[in-house]
């Protein structure tokens, strides 16, 4: 095959890869759209008087109240309203500022509540920070919840971003003091677990508070997970889940971070008051900690169900990739860490999979393969690498390409002044590493395409969901006069992607109405 024929073949497979990778990503989104997720678990009887949720039955007789908070709650509420409107008495949902307008402009009007709905919508938490509008929404939700009676049924809708949309500090803490508390802890090195413990102890509705205040009515909580491991006590700070922490732990966190003197006095006062109350109400004869059985009994009126997750999205992506002719495997749904490091890992994985195709002669190939495997052992367990190798080997023998599907949520340590997001940074880091480690002989024999996108359609403070790159991306940038590494070091990946190739490497979906973290896709085909 001469160079012109090879160039045409590369152009053709590159175009096909781009179509396939977008289709695979879109299928992952489709699987976790609010309507699909909610309808999957809510089953209404033919006479419309019994609601079955994951095997549990609930009587309906115009006794249903609906509350919700989170980035994806609008679409969930619309589905609930369509299905159960005759039985809904009242409802309040708290969604991000501008949600109604953004969904409408993105062509997602089917996720908006229709006129006549009894569910009131509050918009708040601008820039994903608790504010007065979100505080008003939280108070409205609390008022509805605490007025529930034994004959009522409360349906709670929860998704990522719900924590900022449900701020209700315990008195005497003010909203401003609560914000200052979070700021102090974050600046001084508090991790997400520290923040969650403090939020649960210092706010009314978090840490199981909503479920406790809803007693004696029955509570159904539908949860769209945006956290690694689907830990429901972390999602939106667990408003319907038992909190095993205590006010003592908060004070210990303050001491460990050496911020006790910086914490608002009202916070310390409230925590010490809680400790005093617990000491005086404790039965002297019951010195042992509450048993698991007692803790479960306290929340026996609650049914928590994860209706959507990254696992559901990645499984859908894998099915689509298989139907398109790829040998496909899920790498992980729990990828985390620095976006650049994860991007480099995908490039190293691409090289490893190519070598597993058996392209190089045995004497050279085996040495390169061992070296590539040792590099990847820094990121992935050996057992998983063997599975990746078996996938590549299978593809080689049946004459197909490979599709690696993954998910999770990375972070970016911002040191520059540019504009970007974790998925665009991850993709560009992958492209840079591919350019560095894939030799010309392999680059001329295989096509590699990589995608990293956020399922919410918003990657950082940009209109892009993420990006698609391939083996040729860095060279194309250099030929156009762009220094990719410089843009990456300045955290300015959006500006680069917006300019290169007419912006065709950016993936723009608009706001999707869902949120199950991020999706990564790696396609490899021999030429």
C-alpha cells in the first residue's frame, strides 16, 4: 500500500472512529436520561391506586408530596408529574440557577414541568454555591416535609449538586456563616469526607435530617448518583440516610486542621450544645453504641433507590460499541485523580493494547510489551491489565477494533489563567502523551481515537462537554502553529480546542439534564 492509499485509509477510519465514538457516548447519555431512569423503578397499577417501587407497594389516594434537589431533578420531576399527577398534593424542587432557560435552549423542553403542575420550582445556587435563593428553596422543602402525616407519601428526588441547593444551617448559624465555614475548611486542606461530616452535623436536612423530619410518613428516595462508589450517604450529603458521625468528630476535624479559632462562633456553640444534649438525653443503662438494627429501624420508613449511575451509562456504551463491531470492555467506573495523569494513563494503555495486537516482531515486541506493562502497573492492577491484553488479543484474532469504556471523575489543579475543564484537560493530556510515546511505525499501522466528556454536558466553566482527540491531533496543532503543551500548562484547553480544526475536536451537547460523572472512550483499529 503506497502512502496515498494509506493516507486515504487513515482519513476514512478516522472519520468512522469519530462517528462511532460520538454514537457510543450518546448511547451512554440516553441510558441515564431522567425519564428512563424514573420510569424504570416506578410502576403504577392499572387502577392507578398502587405504586410499586422495587418490590414495595404504596397506596395512592391523593396523598403524594414531591421534593427534590440537584442538577438533574427537573427532568425527574417532570416524569413523576406525568406519571402521578392525579395523586400529587404539593411539591417543591430546588434546581440550579438558569436551569429552565438552559434546558429550553438545549432542546430539552420535555424535561420541563408543564403548566398546571403542583410542583413549585426554585432556582438557586448560582456558580454551584449556596445562596439566598437556594436557602429559600430549602426552607420551603423543610416546611413541606415536616408537615407530613402518617397517611402521606413523600417522594424525594436527589441528584448531584443537591448539597449546594439544600442549604439550611442549624440555628444560630446563618447562611453566611455556613459559607464561611466551608471556605475556611477548604482553604486549610479539608477533604470531601471532612466537609460532608461537618455539613451533616451543622445543617438541618442533611445527614438523614430530611427523612427524620418526614416521620411518620413513608419516604421513597430516588437517587441519581454522581459519586464514585455510589455511596448514598455522600450524594447531596445524604438527606435520607443515617449519619454515623457526631458533633465530636467535627471538633476533632477543626483541631486536626488547626482552624478552631477561625470557625464562626455560632458553629462551635451549636456543636457543643448538641454534645451537651446528647449527654443529657442518653440513657445511663444503654452505654453501648446503637446497634445496626436500631439504626436501620430509625429509617425503616425510608426506601432509598439508586436509579441512575455511571455503571448504567458505561454498560450502555459497551453494548453500543459491541453492536458497532468492536471488542469492548469496561475498564473502570471509578477513575479519579489528576486529569492529566489519567489522560497520560489512557495513552499508555493505548500503546499497550497496540503491542498486544502482536504487531512488532516477538523479540522486540515482547521487550516493549513488558516495559509498557510495567508503566501501566503504576495506574492499574495487573489482573486488570491481563483482561485488557486478552481483549486486544481477541480483537486481533477476529479482525476487529478495540473499544475501552471507562467512567469516574477526575480533578484539575489549576495553576494557569486559561479556560477549560477536567475532560478537555484529560483529552489534551492523552493526545500529548500519545504523540510522545507512540513511534511512527505504530502510528502508521493503527488509528487511536479518545473521548472524555461530562454526562451533564458542562465541562468546567465552558459550553463544551469534553473533547475528542486522536494520534494526529498534536501534529495538526503544531502544523497550525499551536503549542499544545503551552495551552495545557496554562489550563487553557478550551481555547485550543475551540480554534484547532475549526472546533471539531470539541464535543458540545448543551445541558443534558442528567449527571453521572464522566465517560471516557478509547477506540483502536489496525489499518
